[in-house]
């Protein structure tokens, strides 16, 4: 058996400098150890807020600009995933907890 991992988690910067946020696009790939084939298991966007020292208040970060078509697709994907996430937050926020 080769030394390839059963899972990999590549992470790329999807956007930065927007409202003091850094958005990292995370893809999780699972690998079938018998056949050696990988597949995308899940994706997400992790949002980090830059804080200044010593006050710990949000602070601006340098903007990241995509340099090529792949990075533009990555940025677009991050923006789409964040929009979906915001929609889910609103949907969950409107649910009546008593009815669950």
C-alpha cells in the first residue's frame, strides 16, 4: 500500500480585506484505500476576523486580488458558499425552537 493519506484537507484563501475578514475555502477529500480513488467529501468556507492588539477590535487586512482564472473561480465559489451560509443562518433563526 502506498503512503497517500486516507483524507486530505487542502485550504486556499478565497477572499480577504472584505469587512476585516479572511475567508478560507476548505475542501475535504476522502480516499478509498482499496482502490486509491479520491472524492470530494465536503466543502466549507471558514471565516476569520482580524483583531488588532491590544484592544482586540476588528481591523482591516490587506485585500487579496485573484491573479488568474482559477483564483477568480475560487473567490466566486467562496462568495457563493458564504451567501448560502447566510441563507441557512436566516432560515435557522426563523425556526420556532418550541416546535422541535
